[in-house]
């Protein structure tokens, strides 16, 4: 871990982080303000009219409590895809572009070891993900407390976000690992974002109907069941599996980075 | 003289004849070693292995007795590196980049860096993306020299610099040499190497063709002389005596410096009206010496 490099790498993404944070805040506030226990009925009517479409976006059951509502409308799709965009772009800037453009040569020409460089970049990515999660927490809790004071089950909400953090870390691990393996910038970003988007699509398909339900076994998103967590059914094992997979991919990325030929 | 850089049977095979093959040489402490070769000869591939960016297919390469790949980070404490192509982070200014690299290198005193910036008239407030090739090169020079390392690895260092700055750079290299630093300089320009280096390796198609003291090479370096005569007869007589190539009233001669007096005497006895010289490119020089047998 090298602080100078961390600072530089993190600040490189400040504009992107601000934009994603603004979009996150907007969605949090808009969706939460739509919550109305009475209105739930009319939404349910809408859902009954086009169940497949709602189901694809993870909105199966609007729920009666605020946390169920949030889990359905935000954690099924938006809060997965939006941070994924952040992760893909940040990894591209941290790992892929320095190889592609050759600026990595300057780092390798300093007394900072390869393993330190790789670990610093992994920490920068995880830190960025963590910041996004904390921002989500702040926005959602803030909006809930102002609009519906006392309605949000904070403890469950924290569990929900710890699950999301593990899922996003897995995305981060996959992206940084692929960025380290491929020297070509198109492949480095393309393969990982392709895999992650495929996972999201598979989950959407698996929720549409019974014939496609088996697809859920092909995507790690199944391990993060936001609806169940919101209903108070939190189990550690799937979340731990996400975390372990994430550690595996980050580790592999660092390992490859230390051994690789960099023609820079 | 102890060896600082030691390369033994170094091979990096990129297939299809690309790469470097079975290179062996050593650079002693305080020596300036030139690495000459045309584009694509394998100069940068060799330097990447010295820097620990890539691993050799076979053979060993070490600096200060340490393996260049495995102990790269330790080696870098003593090395100043100036790459040939300078990809700089576009979003930083020259000053920001220099202070970033200084921190990574653990250089706390950037007084010398500022001196270098002044010396090369580098405006540090400019964003890198707006810089010309020459200005970027200056940023690279400051970054490579500011830590006052003992070893310099320079890859085509003067490309993009104007003649005045090229001269300043060569002075800087000579000062380091006088301080006892070891210098490894790759180039495709003979003059650049001639002015700084003690020994020169000539690289061609990934193999070392020869390693010679610079003086030997300097004597072998020949020039093209274009003798123009006012009459066709003069040109023909000169051509018959001296050989070379006859083009209308001009005779083109390839010659070393030694034969020059006798050639000039000959030319002045005829009706010479113009004389121009052209330095040979490295490739030409190379072909002139090794061409026939190498082909």
C-alpha cells in the first residue's frame, strides 16, 4: 500500500464519483418519496397488469414496509447497475489504461514494488465501492428519516447494504482481475464488463417466469437476495460466498500483475 | 572496474524473428555505454528487461548483482530511467507529475528538480496534454535526473529536443559521467552516442553485431562526399581516379576521414565547383562495415 499512489489514483476519479453520487442521491430520494403505504395497493394493481416486466427488474413484491419497498425498487436493479458502471470505469482508469498508454512504466521505474502497486490499486477500488455504499446509506436513511421518520428498519438496512457491498466487491474483483490478465485495453475492460452485465441479465431473465428460473444458478446475483434480507431473512453463507469469491479474484489479479510482462 | 550492469546470454523471443537473442555485455562502474541500432533492432526490448518490465525467455540480466525482474524495486532506488516514448498522464501539469514521481521515489528535496527545470526552461505549470514532444521530453529528463541516481538508463533521450537543448542534455549526461555515474544510452543517432559514450554495442536484428570503443567506431564512420565539377571531363577524370558513383557532373564518394587530404588535393587540381558532405545514417555505416558478410 502506497499512500501517494492511492491519493493520485483515487482523485483521478473524483468527477466520476461525484456524478454517480448525484445520480444515486436523485434515485434514492425520488423512489423513497414515492413510498406510501396506501399507494402500495395501486402499484400492486399496476404490477398485476404487467408482472413480467416488473419481475425482470426485481420488483416482485412492493412490500408493505419501507425497507421492502426500497429493496424492491432500488436494490433489485438500480443500485447494482449504477455502481457497476462506476466499477468498470474506475478499473479501466486504475489498471487497464496505464498499461495501454504506457504510463505504468513510470510507476514500475520507482522503488515501489509491483505487489505494492497492485495492492494499492485494489484498495483504491474497494475504497471507492465502500464510499458509494456509505453514500447510499446516507441518502436512503436521510431521505427516509425526513420523509417517513422512524419507518425504516435501520438494522436490516445495514445488513442489506453489507450484502450489496460484497456483491459489488465481487464485480470489482472480476474487473480488476481481467484488467490485469489482458494487455489489450478492449479485452481488459470488455471481458469483465461483459461478464458482469451477463450476470445481471441472467438474473433478470431468471425472474421472468418458471421456465427460466433455473438461470438463477448461473449468476452470483442470486446470492444477494435483497427481498429476503428486507423481510428479515438474512443468512450469512451466501454473502460470505460472495466475499470469498471477491477475495479470490482480487488475489488472482494481484498475482498476475506481479508476474506479468509489461511492454510499456 | 566492477560491473554495474551485467547481461549474459539474454534472449527474449517474441517469435517471427522479433526480440533479442543471446546478448552478452557488461557495463562497468562509471562507464558510459552506448547501445546503437536502427529502429526495431531490439534496443527497447533490452531496456525493458534491464528495468524489470519484462522477463527474459532465457539468460540473465542484473544490475548491482541483483536480478532485474525479481529485485526491480530495490534496483530502482539507484536508477534514473528516461523512456524513449513518453506517455505522461495527460491530466497533470509538469510540476504535479514531477512531484508525484519524486514522492514515489522518496525524494524529499526537490530543489535539484527545480534547478533542472530552470536549466531546460521547462514551464511546469502547463498541462501535459498541451505539451509539445520536446517539452514532454524535458519533463522526462527532470523526472529521471532529479534523484541524482548512480545509474542512468536512457532510451533515445534527445528525440524531440531542439539542437540547443540536445546540447544541454549531452552536457548534463557528461556531468553525471564526471561524477562517476554509470550510463546506458540507447540511440539510433551516431552523434548522440559519439559525444557521450566510451564503448558502443551495435545491435542489429536482435543480435549484437559488435562491441567497440567509441574511438574505433569513430574512425570507421565514413561520410558521403558530393564533388561537383563544372565540366563533364573533370568529373569523369575524378571518377576514373577515385571511383564512387558518377551522376552527371557530380561524383559521390564514400570515404573515411583519413583519405580526405589526398582526395581534396585531387579535386582541387580539377575544376571542382562545389563540395557537400552528408553524414551516413547508422544503417548505412553499419552496412558499409558488415553489410556483405552479414547478408
